[in-house]
């Protein structure tokens, strides 16, 4: 099924959805990504029919469902808490929606059996929710949502309560379920890795608005404004001025530095470089990279497998090195280093 939102607005307590326009195609896996409080859950609840928009219309398969109650929308919804019925077994939880809809017992059992087998939870059929681990509860909640053959599956932070070791298999399971059942999915998260691994397209949400929509790679590489750039990892973000453009290369002044970037158009801009695109060395590198600056390490932050360096090159720069490289180079606060990065790694975001 397809989903379309036209000018949807809603205020509910401290949360807002503001003038959201969105079209999601049949069978698409669409991820809404944004910080806590951006309005992501409220957007899902509007689609599910738990709230009526203050303004705007919602369409499913071309039909206006704005005024329809949740039970008439054929939408499966998995909230953050999963909310399984504590007094029912796994099998009873999955079949509950079918029972309410009057599906005969024999047919209901066949459908539940198929779903339990598909989700790898057949052995849990007689268990109560309180005896299940996080990943098991999540599988049961998804199976229950799929049991009613929804036109649309809504997932609200489905992995947020899981530990890192459990998240990876559930991520794979979500993608497999999407492909196997062909259901259109709207998945809400603040986890960028989740979005990159699962989404056909993503929408970045901030302060109730969808501020950028596109394929994950496009959004992460070409943010349209400062908020999106910072949110998707452009920690190096500076105000600059394009002074000249020649041969597809722009010369951008940032303070006392001149940075070369791929792009065109004179005038004010924001200059963005990801820390992972910056190479750190003790001596100037012989490479095709057009940007190289000498600086001094002013801060060291241990991030586990990686070390984040803050380097003063006239402006504060963030760069990442592996622990091994950090040790091999003998880096510490006060070390003199060279930062090198390609012109193609620089993103120019036009100032508004």
C-alpha cells in the first residue's frame, strides 16, 4: 500500500507535527530519523489513527483515512514498550487480533503457526511475556502486528530497548520480514546506523518538521542545512565564503584558512567535513588530497576502537584515528600533526 500525508499538523502536549508532506510508496521501508522530542512518535500515532490532525489529510492507498478509527485502517503498530498482554501466552498474543476480528479458530491457528515459524519463535508458543528476553518480546510484538495482514506496519523505536548484541540479529530480521511479507514499513528511530542498514529512504525530522527526505546515502552525504549536517555527523562545520571557482573547484575562506572543495557558486556558505574523512599524520603527506593543514592536538577523547582528536589549525578541527595509529604515532595533547582531506570530502551548504 501507499501512504500520503498532505499538510499534516498536530499539537499534543509538548510535541508537535508541523506541516508534514510525505509520500511513501507501496512496499517501501521508510525510516523517520531525528532526535528525542522531534515529533516522530506523534507522527506515527497520527498515521495509526490514535489522534486526528489539527490540519491536513492522511491517505492510504489513495483513500482519505483522516477521520477513520485505527481498527479500520488495517495498520499494524509496534510501540516502544511492545505492550504484550501479560496474562496471554506468546501464541495467544499473536492470535489476539485475529480472534477479535472473528477469524475461525482453525484458520487462526494456521496463520499464527506460520508467523511463529517465520519469526523463529515456535518454541516460545506457551511462554508468558514476563519470561521472554528483549529480542524475543520484539519478535512476538512484530508477529502480532503482522497477524492481521496490515497494509502498513508502523515501528516506534523497535530496537531502542535492546542491547547491542541483540540489535544486530533483530535488524536483519526486520529487513527479512519486510522482504518476505512485502509490507510497507514506517520505522521511527534516532539511531543512524539503524536507518542506514534498513531504509530505502529516510526522512530527517526536527521540531515537528520533516526537513530532508531522500535515499540514505544522499541525505548523509549531502545535508541541506546546518541541523541535518550536524545530526548526520558533520562535526567540522564552519562559516565560510566562496571566493573563487575554477575548474569545478571552489576556494573557500574559513577564517585565515583557504579550503578547496568540489562545487560552485560564490558567496556565504557552511563548510562541512566529517571527522572520518580527515587523515592525521606527523609529516605532510604526498597525496592527491588538496587540503593539508598543520596544527596542534588540544584534546583527546577515547571512543573505544577509535580516538577522537581535537586539533587547532587556526580553527578547531575534529579527526578520528584508530587506537593503533594513535599509539604508533605517539600522539598526546600538544603533539604537532598534519590534517589532510580531499576536496571531494568537503560539503558546501548554502547559508540561508
